[in-house]
């Protein structure tokens, strides 16, 4: 067991999306590869947008992906609580410490002034209007009923760090304004709360998307002001759509739950996500989760953006479908078959052996679980409609000479079999081609039309 501790800290303002899932996966694989701990923390300080529904959706998605957390919601741990809204006293404690040390100050600017001056919202530098207000004067104004936020004094010096993925990175601290760390309503801001949480939870490596890279110097400054031990930082490149723009709904599904509903297997999704920004040795592409845990290394994480290819994911899902046992595939496909009305829950139990035969028959013909009902539907119908408008079908209806000869020949061969079995049917079809002098197409099509329409 190593001392490595990593975390995934989503905000519950929506569903778990592809980018977040990839970040969670890389943290999980790094922890498992090194014998470390994987922590799940919920950053729910956006009170207006955070919902219980989103929390539940995130937890469901993490469980579906198989990313079990060592500490966090439902699991507990020595460094909880794991919801930020349950840690407000802790944030206030360290804010008070920085007020006393001079690293922070009360800001009495109006909401409009803060909105205009706070670089976190407007990309402009806060002019430092309240920097000169002493702590003693601020306390008098607070006692008189004035409202205040708490701002952190950003240093003017260069802030450098070595990024695990990108190498040396530096920022000019003078370009940042003094950021709000506690709002007037007492709720901490992201860049402050995340430092307190990561430090107290003894996080050793912060691995996240590169959209956070500009937050890192602000967080480093807070680490240094409080005297916390600094973690290592690594920023993973973003995921793009096929057109080179940031992945969004116009490229298709974006949330993990959508991929679940669209018939993707969790193993295939994890496998595919792992290859978005991480390159294994050699040209191998199919990995079980256990193999990924063994193979994964941060040294092979790319700086370049990854391209999300839905066609490649579908292909990989088909590979996983065909690698499953018939039992496992039936279990995975049954919810979709039940939803399509082919079978109900009770029938699924009573007719399991028959359903297994169906799954075995159709296994090689679909790449998504959502396609299983259409492939299996034939076995649930007593009759079918012949597609007479299909040119291929029409040809064999009209050419009764070919169709009649094939049906008669195959029927005689099957009736003469000592025991009916797939190998015997295959042999009969080959014999028909040779004896009748027909192409494989001219033998298979009459059979298909006769059996399935």
C-alpha cells in the first residue's frame, strides 16, 4: 500500500459527462496501479444549481463504470465529511487564520463592484479597493451590520509548478486580482475550498482537466499562505468531437447515463475512455479494467487533445458483446428486451434456456444492446411479413425455379439427418451449392426469405 491519495471531485449541477468520467477513470487507474487510495468528494457549494438528483446520478454513473471509491459518500472515511456543504466551519477556520496572518482581508464592495472587479467572473483584475482596510476597522464595520466577503491577497511574484503531464508551467502572479475566498453569504469559492479539502484529505496528486490549469497558481498561493504541503498537479487534455471542437451534445450523447441507455457496456466504455489521452505500449486496444489497472501510467498520458469517435466506441462495444458468455450477454440484453415488450420479468426466468439459445444465435449480429430486441424479435413472432418491396426478396419470389429447388433440397437433407444440429445444416447448404450449381447467395436468400421474410 502506497501513500498516494487522489480524488475525483464533481459538482452536482448535472449528470456525469464524458470528460468528468475520463478524469475519474485516470485518477482511479493511477490509484489502483500504485496501490493508493481513490477518494470521491462532492463539491456542492453552488447552492443554486446543486441538486440531490445530480448527486444520485453521479453516484449511479460511477457505480455503473465500476469506479469504486475508497472514501467518500456512502463509504465514509477518516477524512470526511465528503460534501463541501458539511465542511463550512473548516473553511471559516482557515479563512480566519489568513485574516489574522494578513494573507486575506474583508471586502465591503457592493455586489456590482465585486462582479465588475472579480477576475473569477469577469476576467479583469480586482483593483484592491478594500486592501487597505485594517482588520480592526473591518471588524467594527461588521459589528455595525455591514456585509463583507473575504478576499485572498494574491502575491505579485511568478508562480511556477511542474505539471505531471505538461512539464514546467509558470504564471505571473501580478496578473491575478485578489480573489474572493468566502462570499458574503458565508459560502466558500471553488479555488479556496478545493485547497482546504485537498490538503486536509492528504491528497498527493491532483489530476484534472486542463481547463483548470489557470486555477492552479491561485491554489498554489493559498497552499503557501497557509503552510500546507503541496500536492503534485497534472492537467489532462480536453476531449474534442470529430470536427475538432469541444465535445458537446451536438456530437451525440455526452452523459455517462446516456451511453448506458444507448446500449453501451460499462467495460467497453471504460476501455474506450482509457484510450482517450493515454497510450498503452504497442498497438493493443482491448483491455479489461484489471489489465488497465496494471498497464496505466501517467508517463504515457498525452498533452494533445483526444478525439471522441462514436463509431470506434460502437465497434469496441461489439467486440465486448461477442466476448461475453451467453449468460452474461443475456443478463445485459434482458432489460432492453423487456423494455421492447418481447418478454416480461417472469417469462425471462421461466424461459431462460430458450432465451440463451436466441442470444447465442444473434450474438454476432449487433454492436449495441439496444439492437438486441430487433435482432431477437423474429423468434417471438409466429408469422412475419415478406418484404415484397425489397428487390432482393422480390427476385426470389418471382424466380420460383431457384427458390423451389433450394427449399426442396435443404428440406430433404434436414429430414434425412440422424440428428438435427447446426453443423449438419451448414453441410446441407454447402451440398446444395455444389449439387444444384447455385452460388452461395442463391442458396442463402431463398432460405432467408422463407424463414424470416
